[in-house]
């Protein structure tokens, strides 16, 4: 998917063949075997990956994912998207992504700690605050980052908070980092509503995924006066046309670890959620949710891609024939997370910490700039928001590679 998208962008930007592979190929791809002792005394070997897409503009940046479906190819695609995402907002980073093929839901905290420390240890030759900086992604959290920071710091002999972002605030994390992606999604949806002339009072939203991104996005939309009529997670979904009480739902999730079974709603499937009539549809889970099979059936005015890669290229072709749907493409929609990761890294390097108001103001200013640039390009060239956002990102990487030149 990522390569096909890149080819479309390269055609649009008329990037010469001689430069294409140089921009497309990941610079470094690592696979590591991670043997750990399970709580029952047995030893299991997990596969861990890290792909650093390009190192042209500074260190690489991107999350670490724990999920049974993680493969090297998926990680490479996610790393490439991180490159365009960072370039779209002019962050001084290349993209990266990492992952471990495991099911974190079936592992104890002690097993997860051993796995995380083992992975960090294996990655030590390839990471560093000026080389590659990890952050949370699907299945990882602030705690994961704390273990990584500790493992790296013990190896160096002194504390190195800037080795990861998305850490607990008490360890050098940034205030507002945990909420950043969801808050950014909320800001961009609100901005898009102005653009398409949709009034927030009475507007409805359906959110797929109720993790760190989906739940914060839902709360942020509710703050703008939007009614959340459907949410879902891996165990199923909920629907209530009068709007879900998010505070009660949050308490339910804290106890049951899932949205399923929430009493004040009807159960629905994830597939039903995606085709629920609503003003705003927010896929905030995994890739490839909006496909050829359901793209013609989605019934929203704004599609806000909070997840990475939720829409397949085939679905995209269908959406391009549906101008009534305004798409906020993933690399723009969820960029708030990595923007505040950048703020966290800068604060760590300077050992000088900002207030939440400073973080949020600076975040919204960057999002506004990226939104306006993408919208302007999309309108001027009569291209989709996705092609516009990707073109802005790819072009910046292309220009940087061109002026740096090819080392003999
Ligand atoms: N995992 C997040 C993403 O996909 C955040 C990455 C980061 O902050 O480095 O954008």
C-alpha cells in the first residue's frame, strides 16, 4: 500500500526514475530474535523488527508496536508513512517504525518488561537520541517507554530521557503527549467542519478503536459539542443515537478493559460501525479497515483517519468518486502525536520543560499550518487531500536528498 501510494505521488510530482528508489527504499531494516522466559519457566522466542526509512534530515522517529500481526513488511510501510508525516510538518526527522509479533493482552506485565528490555538491548547499536527515537504505538504505552529508557540508560551509565518519547511525565515525558494524537484529530476535524460548512451542534461521530487515540479523540469531539453515537474496539462496538455518555463509558472500560457490554447502548459489529450514518467517521484502530468492499457504503461527511493506513488504495479510488466525503488523510490527521514527541525530545535535550498550554498552543499552530498547506494544494491542483499531503511530505524529502547529493 505504502509503495503504491508512493508511486502515485512520484508520478504526480514527476520525480525522475533515477531518484525514486533512493527515496522509496528503507535505509535500514533490522530483524532480531528475542528469547524470553515466560512466567511458567518456558522459553519463547519472539520476532522483533525496526525499520529506519531515511536518515537525510536527522534521526529517525516512530513508534513501537506490539501486535500478533506485526511483520517486517508492515513495519516498513509504517516507517515510510512516518517519513512523509514528519516531513509534512517539517520536523527534523526521517521516519521509522518498530514492532514485536506478540499478543500483549495475553502476557503478564513481568513478561512484557522482559520482552521490552530484551528488544531494547538488541537495538542498542542502532538507536540513540541522534540516531533513532522510539515512541508508543498500538499495544505499547508509557510504561513500555519507561522500561526502554531505563535499559538504555543503564547501558550508557547515565539517564538518557531523549532516547524515547511518550514516557511518563515524571521521567522527562512531556505534558500533553499522551493526549496529543487524539487532541490533534479533534482540532483537525473541527477545522474541516468549518471548511465543509458543518455545524458542530447536533453533529454526530462514530469512532472505531477506543485506545489512546480513539478515546481522546472522542472526548475532544464531545468538547466541541459533537455527539458520539458509536464506538468500538477489538471485542465489538456500541451504538446509541442519543449519544454515548463518555465518562460512564470510560469507567466501564477501566473496569472491563473493553467497550463491549456497556449497558447504555446496543451492540454493533466493527463492520456496522464503519457504515453507520454519521457526520464524522474516525477509524482509530489498525490499517486496511476501509476497503473496496465497504468504501461505497460508508455514510459520513468527514472521514478522519486517526489510524495509520486505514484506507486501502482501492477504497481510495472509490472515495475519489465521492466528493461529498472530505478526507483528512492519516499522515495529517494523526500527526499531532509525533509533533508533541518532537516537543518532548527538544525539552529533554534542553532539560527545560514547558507548560501544557505552551505544548497545546504550539501543536495547534503546527497543525493549522499543515492543514492550510494541504487544503490549498488540494484545491489549487484539484487533487485529493491525501495526494496533496503525501506530495508535500515526499517533495520535502526529495529536495533534502537532492541538495545533500549522492555520496560517492
Ligand atoms: N506511533 C505514533 C505514530 O504512528 C507516534 C510516533 C512518535 O511519536 O514517534 O505517529
